[in-house]
C-alpha cells in the first residue's frame, strides 16, 4: 500500500506509538484521532476522506472480512505490525462511509508490579482453583491484568493453560507452563464451543476473554466447580454487580441453584478503573477486591448481594478493599489527585474532552 492513505496511516501510527496511545480512529471527513490516557486527541493531519478510510479497511481486513463488512456492516481482524506489535482492527459502516477503530495491543507481557496491582490479586491467582473475575468498564485494563495472571502462572507453575480470546491480545511464550491460545474466528467459531473443547484438552487453567452469553457463564461455572482455575472478564462497575450480572444472566427460574453454584465456585472479583497519575503521566488502576470467604459465599447463596459492599469494606484481613478505600490510600500517598476519587462512582471510563495534539 503506497498512497496518501498509507502515509496517513504511518503518520498516525508514529504519533500513537510516541504517545503510548491505546487506540487510533479514522473517520471520513475528520482528522485521525488517538486515545491517550483516556482522552481522545486529534492528530495534527488533514482530514481523511471516504476513499482513504475504505482503502485502509481493504488493506487491514483481507477479502473474507471485507465481504463481512459489506454484508453485515461490521468486521474485525487482528494484525501484527513490525515495530508496533499486535493490533485489533474494527471496521464499520456509518453515514455511507467506512470508519476504523484500531486498538494497539500489548507489545510485552505486563506483570502485577508493572500494573501496580495489589498483592491480593496475586494471592487469588495462585489459589489455582475456582472462578476469578476481572471486571470493570471498557478500557479499564482488565485484559492486561488477566495477562499478568497468566504470566505469573507461566513463570512459576507447571500447568496447562488454555485461553479463549477475541482477539488474542498478549502472546505468551511457554515457560514453565504449557500455553494454548485460541482466537475466536481464526481457531474456533465461538466462546461456547471453544470452552467445551477446552474442557476435553486436560486444562488446569481456562482464561476466557469475555463472558458474553449465558451458556459461556454456565460452562465457566461448571469448569470452576470441577477444580479448574477459570479467569474471566466481565463488564460491570463494581464487584457486587459482577455477582448480580452472572445470576441474572443464567438464573431463569432456578436462581437459588445458580446462587449456590456461584457461591461455591467463585474465588474472587477484581474490579478496576484507571485514573491519571498525579506525577509522571499515564494512568494507574484503582482496584476493588472481593474475596469469596465464608461470609461472601453465604451472602451470594442467600441472594443478599446488597450486603456485599459492607462485607468488602470489613474484609481487609482477607485481602478485600473497596474502590473508595484504595483511592483514599493512593491520594494519601500522593499517587493520584483527590478529584479522581469522585469519578469512581460515575461509571466513567476516564474519557474526557477531545483536544488537539501535534504529531
């Protein structure tokens, strides 16, 4: 691809890498934009026209996904750009043109220390059993935290780890563990069939990129009940909401049995939001941790999820913490601004006003 569209893509990618951006957006009639620390910044460039965005989509997607874009109006693909790393491209039609949202994925495997995650998250991971949920809004770092958990297991234990992702974001090289990473669309048609197949492949650990459907949740609960460690992500605002989401998704007329199953299978919930660091730039997570001790399990079984917030607040000896308590600690240590605390109750993903940034 040697054209104005290629030049515009190269300029946008260079600017995004320089600013450690998480996403790049191409919209017909607008200058390209990138997301940096939650803010959408315009890249200093001329507006891309509809022909250029369509050309970029054709270059990224390939013939099969282009047919999907034409037929369904949406298509996604994974690619690897030398010097930039893996990316996820989502193309969609709007206003008669093609829009592109490109997620720049992890170029290296993060650790719990590099992510500034509390020690309790490591402890929950190394229990090696049950359902461990990573939750939070879109863009809150759930995938990075799950990758750090997989890396911890890979570095320290002899286990078989099977991941099911859409797409694969962090590529793990086998160290002490055996790692099998399956991508939706490339290796398997969907989460449910991939999960059923994974259970027949002698796994110790199952990592599910997202629990999207009731059937995926049911299989994950069964796997956790039968002695596997199941790592899974879920879009919820806090830890108690994760419990409600699972029960509401699969209960039907059997809510009591689902609550009992979840109470037995759950190991913990790690819910996080990203807030700006006070010094040095970038963002760090504010983390809520719910550990499934006897008190939490009883509340889940009895359907008293409205009491889980108090159980978390009083469960510090077990490694629990609320968003509010963790935020206060970070403010006291001078890591974040006190204004960040107020954002935690808003369900915001940290996205602010669009500003202009020179490339």
